[in-house]
C-alpha cells in the first residue's frame, strides 16, 4: 500500500472536476484527479459534446435542404451516418485531448482508477491512500429509468442514443425535456422515423409556455410524431427491437430511449463512512461554498442540487476550490444559470417563466418580439423565432428571459449578463445593438417590456 499527499484531490474529470483541478493548480495547490472512465467526464465523452456534434450534422442537412430558398440549387443530400459518427468521435477526441493537455500544462496528476473516500482527509484508490486537506467530489450522474421500465437490450439511455452504430429506422423517445427534444430533433432530420412521448401536456415542460408552443410546432414540422399527455407502458425489448403501448395502440421501434432524468453517481464513493450526508432528494447536501457535512470535502456538479448542466458544474468547481483556498467566493443562483436546448428550433432561457413570476406575486411585465420584427430575422431566414422578456414593473428588474429560434442558445447570454450586472429591461432597451443582428430582437423585446416597442 502506497501513501501519497496532495493539497487537492478531485474525484471525477468532467466539467466540474477538471475545471476545479485547474483552478486548484492555478492557486498553487498540488492536485490529482482520479477518473474511473474517460478523461473529460460524461459531458465530453458521452453527453453534451457528442450530442452537439450529431445535432450539428442535422443542422447542416437542414441548411442544405433549405438552400433552394436562398437561390442555391443542390441535389438531394445523402446522410453518410458512419461519417457523421466518425466526426463525432474526432470532436470528442479533440476536446478530451485538450483536457489532458491542460492537466499536463498545470502539472495535475491524472490517476486512472475508481476512488472512494477513506478515513478523514484520505481518498482510497485500490490499495493506495491519497492524503489531502481538500477533496472535491465531482462524480456526476447516471441515467434513471422510469417506473415499470428497465434499461437493457433495446431500451437505452440518452448517452447510447448519441452513439448509434447505424441510423435507426424507427426511434422512440420517452421524455420531451431538453435531452429528449434534442435526440428527436437530430434523428428525425437525419432520416429516422421518430416518436416523442411526454407525460405532461407540452414539450419542454419546464420552459415558458410560449416557448414550448413554438418548439412543439417546430418538432412536428420536422416530421416527429409528438405525443404529449402520453404515458408509455408494457415495454418489451427483443433482440432486434422494442414494443410498447400508448393508450390502446401497440407500437414498435428499433430503439426506445428513456430521457427522463438522472441521479447522482454516489454508489462507489463511500459517503456514509466519511460522514457526507445526502439531502432529501438523495443528492449530496452542500452549503453555498459547496462544503459537504464532512470537513474538507466538497461536492459539485450533478452530485448536488440545481440544474444538471456542465457550466453549473464548472462554476461550482471554482467556488469549491476558491473557498478551500480561503478566498472570497461568488454566490451561485441556480435560477439565473442559463439553460440551453440545442434542438431545432434552439431554446435559451434563464430565470422565471411568466407563469412562475405571476405565481410568486410579482407585478409582471412581459415584452415579446418575433425575430421577424427585426431585419436579421428575415435576412437569416427565421421570422418565427421569439424573444420573451419577463420583468417586474416597479424596479424594472429582469426576472427571466426566454428565446426560441436560431442561435437562441447564444442570444440568451446577453440577458443573463445584464441581470448579473444588476441591469434591468429598460437598460437593455437603450443599449446600442449592432445591425442587422438577431440581438436587435432582444433589444426590441426589452423595449416592449418598457412600453416603447419600435419595430412592431
Ligand atoms: C445526453 C446528455 C446531453 C447533455 N447536454 C448538455 C448540454 O448541452 N449542456 C450542458 O450544460 N449540460 C448537458 N448535459 C448535462 C451534463 O452532461 C452534466 O451536467 C455534466 O456532465 C455534469 O458534470 P460533472 O462534472 O458533474 O460530471 P460528469 O460529466 O458526469 O463527470 C463525472 C466523472 O466522474 C467519474 N467518476 C464517477 N465516480 C467515480 C469514482 N468513484 N472514481 C473515479 N471517477 C469517478 C465518471 O467516470 C465521470 O467521468 C447533458 C447530459 C446528457 C446525459
């Protein structure tokens, strides 16, 4: 048994763990990262990045198909699915290689093994013990099935759905949240006959209702068979496919993807013995500095409460390490973290929906502008996109913003920044925006909230 010491040991190398490790090294801590699978975590290897690489191929295909509208004649495009997946692999390799390079540059030791917590201030890796004043738990999450359905055979999770060896002929997806909508939107456009089932009454049910409407229409236009208010039951997987029932109807598909949530990957961590407590949802309980109930042990990312998003994991990693180093950290307001869904149409949002703002008793003011209201919407071929700003009348506060349409995932950041810098919708309305850009629709929505919409 070997024993070694570090200033900081990080368990997990996803966007939470690797960013925490780099920040720790920047602050002069000798740092090790322990990873049981692939460097870069699930985000880079199986989730965010592979998903966006495949979605990008679907977006290119859409552009080629619509090229005629811009006076560019092309033949009927052909999907070379193995080549799509080959590029996906290259994108992943480039980015995970980048993380390995950053570890080397920052003199961070990467240990390929499964880790668990040992006695106070120690981490066990096989027979070896690592001593460290600071331990960051960044083990991420694993998929959760739904009651009555188990993973296995042709019933798969979202990570497998972004790693198909062949384009599915018929694909069924349970759950029309961000992941389910992305999978359906990619594969329907690439050529799979696609079904999307949602228990609740609309797609992207946690987004603002106006946004769900536009996305629902967009997904149907892509040929996706969208069924809301629809539980799926009687799932049976065979060697070549899967059968299931919706209402009275029996359906079959090549694959059934369950995109219905994830839970923290805590099984191997030895939390109990180390005195790390869970909250009532089974996530690791932390305070505002990411400290767990055990001294010197921090937890971040998908292991703790808040939206399961890569950028949230990274920010918490920075907070944890800076807090361990005795620095002043910044507060993280989960509601104000930008949310992005990369289906077509794109969705970007933060803060409260209009309904949530009204429920909380705010004197709500709403500004709403379609992309078609500004020149860029017509120039770039998306007049149906929508920017919706939810504000509070008395102090002009930006309570939330919701964008659906081309580049919504990029456009939302402006409003997040304004809120973070304590600006309101009236300020956004008077900031000069470049022309012709889609960001002018953001400015116009803010003007609408402020009562002086120019283009509309
Ligand atoms: C299909 C899909 C698409 C997504 N798309 C997006 C997106 O577009 N944008 C976004 O922001 N978020 C997205 N997410 C969410 C995002 O992937 C997670 O929020 C993010 O990965 C969390 O980062 P993390 O560092 O907490 O954990 P992870 O990325 O899960 O990394 C944790 C790492 O810890 C390792 N590990 C676990 N236990 C141990 C142990 N005991 N010892 C050693 N190593 C261990 C794991 O092997 C893993 O590599 C997506 C998720 C899915 C499933």
